[in-house]
């Protein structure tokens, strides 16, 4: 489990292509690697990945074809930055919301409106996810727990980012057209699906 509070953005320092598998090596910090073990879960751009090797501060992750197809990890190059969050531990402060690290789709940045104190990013999702994207509701984007601002027709919605979020995450370097990993808030999805099922059963 994760909370959507990204530690920072870190560089991909090596990529190894294998049969139906890609190994991604990310260079972290000593503080972030402390206590990390093989088999631990770490979110990379919101994708829950398993640590398969640790070489000082270089942490290795294997990513299967399906994950590469479904997320933006398939477009990473050496030098790319990824948002990193270690799994939550019992007793940790939950500063964001409960995030599983299971990406449902990618969304595309359609527009960016930046001022000195606030940046609004408009994203286009597949309309099938629209019913779960509610104004003031939670959403995880590239592993960041964020609040939905404005909801627009046909799956378009906005988020608003303060300078600190732009500084420590990959959103500070985001461009129109970028693909962003989307994880719907599971509580919202459960409520919406339950209500839909109830109404469907009543009308049948």
C-alpha cells in the first residue's frame, strides 16, 4: 500500500531489455535505500514494482510487457525521471489517500496553465473513467495523491499544483502530450459501482 506522497523524482540510470521483460535501474539516495530489501514494493510513477536487486543506491526493478503496455514506464529512457514512493509502513502518517499502485490506464496532458503560485493541468482520460472522476475527489497521477479540480465533459478534468509539488515530482517538467499513469480512487470506484448495481437491480 502507498499513500501518494512522493519522496522525490529520481533518475533512471540503466535500462536492460530482456525477453518480454525490461529491467529499470533507478538511482535513489542513501536515506531512501536504508532498510530497503529485495522483494520490497516501491512505486515508480505510481506503479507498484518489486525490488529485485540493490547495488548501493541503485535499485533494480523488472517490468513485464503488460505493465509496459498499460503504463508510461514503457516510454522511459536512460535519464528519465520517475516519481518514487516506498511502501507505507504501519504507523506512518497517511498524508494522501490509500493507493494500491495498480494503474488502470494512462491519461494525456491536454493543457497547462501556469502562474507564479499555481499550475493547473488539464488531462484527458478515456470517457469510461469519467464517472469515477469527481470534483474534489481523490486521484493518483504518476503516483501523486491529488485532488480533482474541475471536471469537464468526455473525461477531461483538471488538477492544481503548488510550487512544492512541481519541485519534487515529475509534474515540474510535464509537457502537453505527456502520458500520465492513472489510478482511480478505489473507495470512489467501489461506491459508484455499488450504486450502479443497486439501481440496475431495482429497475430489472
